[in-house]
């Protein structure tokens, strides 16, 4: 009994020593997390789609990744862990079901796991019942893979929401996320080209929610350099976690238009979209606007 007690004390002391050692690995040279923001519903944020976004300070950044998990997600997680950085992952349900070990690692690492439908359809083009069925199936799959530790955060595939879907998810207390900056990693480019693109946009905007895709090899290759560049240029990482209240918001500047909506119209995506005085029609789509009709990412092979 005495030997067991001594062993327990020794293990406790070892843990006390190990914890500061790990903390030193995440010292002043690491990007780290500058602050944590709790997000509750209702919330529709991201200036690419909505006329408001999170009230971020100058040089504050939120990292978000869509469409995983995938084998490349492990490398993204390695890069985040090395810099003591945190991100939010919007998972496709069928991918989470195929690779629950990666979902569990995201949770264990302290990242936030959200939802991105079950099969990545253009939800606004589906009948309401079918759209909700795909959303609910995705939520159930991610929740199972995450052991119930997922958030209620949601991002529409292709940002293709509708008034009815927005209202339904508000009723489920699910905060909805667009983005303020696109990495445009649906386009083929080198990691250096992607880094230059993201940092150039971030310098111009000063802050924002960044959309990346952890299923893209070029992005996984780029993330370590992105984290280093954020640190070198004085950007601060904000980590999003579930909360009980809507977040503080920053309204879009005068003359704002929805770039997402312009893109969807150009592509002939059917289905209604909310319209009101605060959310005018969109401008001409940018050349690098995302293709919301891109095929759904396939479940990774084990």
C-alpha cells in the first residue's frame, strides 16, 4: 500500500514537471492564441456572405478549415500543435464517420469541431426536408465521431443558405459561419503562391475569419509557413468556442454587397436567399470566387 502511494506521488510529480516543460515548448516564439471568444446563437457571420462579422480587433485572425477530415488533416494538426495554435474545423459527416480518429485528435488538441452537412450538397437547391435531413445526418455523424464534444457551429457548403434553412438552424441554436477572407485553395497553386495570396488579402483587410480546406495538400503544405508569417507580422490568433450568447458583431462597411450571392447567381444556383435592406444584391463575382457546385469531397480511404 505504501509502495502504491509512493508511486502515485512520483507520477504526480512527474506530471507537474512535464506540464511546464510542454508550456516552454509553446513560449514567446510560438503563435499561440491571443484570446478565446465564445459564440452562441443566433449568429450569421462572415462578410463574404453576411452584412456583419465577428467584432475582431485589428490584426486578429480566426482560422477555419472545411471539408475534412482527410489524411492531410493530420499535417495541419501537427502544424497547429507546434505553434500552440487553435482552429475551427467544419466537418463533412461522412468523412468524420470514415476517420473518427482524426476527429478525436482535433478535440483532444483543443480545436473546435463544427458541421458542414453530411454529403456537401448545395443545400438551398434541395427541397427543405431533404436539405434538413442531410444537415441532421451530418450533425449526427460528427457528434458520434467526436464523442459528443462537437460544437453546434455550422457552415453551409458553398455558403448556399436560404431563409427557411437559416430559420431552422437558428431554431436549433446553431451559429452559422461564412468567412471574411478566402484562401481560394480550390484553385491549384503552389503553397508559396497560396501563402502570398492569403497574407496579401489579410494585410489589406487587417483582420478576419479565414477559410481554408484541410483536404487540400497545397494548404497542408502551406499552413506551417502561414502560422510563422502571422507571428512575424504581428497577427494574433482568436480561438472560437461554443457559448450561450450571440457574439459581439461588427457591421459591414457602407456599400457592402454579398460576393457569395453574386457568385451563386452567376452559376445559376436555384433557391431563395434572404433579402432585406441591410443585405443588398451582390456585386460582380471575383475571378477566384469558389465554385459552389464542385463535387462533394469523397470520404477518405482508410
